[in-house]
C-alpha cells in the first residue's frame, strides 16, 4: 500500500470539469438530444402556457358554464313613473315601509372560447323581493297615475334584472391566472309593484347600455382554491342618457374534480334609468310620462362552474 501524496488531493481552487455528453438529452428537448440551453428553450416555447404539458389541455373550443343561487338585500330603490302631473318620486322603503329583508335570486353564465385569445359569452342575473303589507307613508304616494292614500295597507314587490353579452380578449388562461377583458352590451330592468286593495300599479323602467366594459380575473391561491373578481360597467345608454349600470362580483372558487368548481362570493349591483328632461328640468308636454329608476343591491352567492 502506498501513501497518497498531498498534491493528489483535489483543490478547491481547481476548475470543475465534467463531460456534457454524459448528461444525455434534457427533458422536453427538441429531437437530436444534447444539452439544451435556456435560449433554445425560449425559442421553442416563447409562451409559458404553450409548453408540451399545457398544450394537451388547450383543445378548442372550450366552454364555461356557471349557475349560482343568490341571497341578498336591496337597500335602495327610488323611482318616478307615470304622467308628469300625477306622479312623484317614490323612495320605496320609506314611502311603503317595505322591510329591508332578504331577497332571493340567481345568476347564470355561458361562455365559449373559440380561439386562444377570444372568449364570447353572456350572463343573466335576477333578484326579487316580495314584501308584506305595510301602511303607506302619511304623505301618500302617486305611481303610474294611481294615488295611494296615506295609511293604505299596501304590499310591495321588487324585481331587478341584468343581462349582458360580451367579447373578451384573453390575456392569459393557465393554471395560475385567468384574465380576460373586453367590450359588450347590457340590459338593466327595475320592475316595481304596489298593491293596496282595488288600487295597484306595476311599472318597469329599463334600458340598454352600449358599449360596456367587463373583465374576469382569477388567481390561484392554493392547489384547490382560487380568488376571482368579475366586473361589468356601462356608463352610456343611448336611449336613456345619462343612465349607469355597474356590477361587481368577488369571491373564492374551490376545485372539486377536474373541470368542476364550487363558487362562493358576494356581489354589488348599482343601476339607474334616467329621464333626461325630468332630470334637467325640461318643459313637458301635457300627458307626457316620466320613467326614472335607481337601485342598489347586495347579495351573497354559491354555485357551480364547469369548464370543458
């Protein structure tokens, strides 16, 4: 046995040498094997969502369907509807003593992604209240030409509806982030009914908002949970300027099985249908009718979403 010499021991200052051919081809390397540099990987797959394992899930078209039940409240409803000389502004909760109780509703969404960068869809939401009989305010109220005297026992109902169609540019859609934004068109409706014995009035104020802007952002927080926000804004109503519509929904999505999610969240909806001449105090012709409405609604929701 010979003694190892000191100069045979490896030195920390000596350069590290290795045989690149012994490493073999890198995972996902193009045909031909060999060492794949980072620049070559970038040229092969410039978009992270286009890596081989992601491409298998990007078969088009893709669909998204959602349905949710809503439980909420309508804290603000204001309207004026009817002949100008036989109607007044009605603050529904104050003038009919409608309790600020729970409102029941639902929401559905249908979307198709025909191209990697385009999503086209529609959504519809509804919230309804049917209140008990209460005494009309001591000043009374006039709605749609019907006069409800002070103290009359009246039952009041509220029906709020919002519909939207959109085309969104898909900025990103992978397991980490979904983000799409684009224009669309929306419709908003407020339907109010007041019933007191043989006196009743049922009125609707509605209009279209074109164009609108909407977006969906979903960010994965954990392997089974994502945060999401979806918003709609319409500030231009050609037939009822300057009406406004905005809806915002925010919450969490929970993965159940592949392609199926449990959605939980809260929503805020505000809308107005204005009458330009009544708003700015213009002169009215005899018998001309007024249609103005404002509302604010909040709700919690739970539902299911499926993507395939």
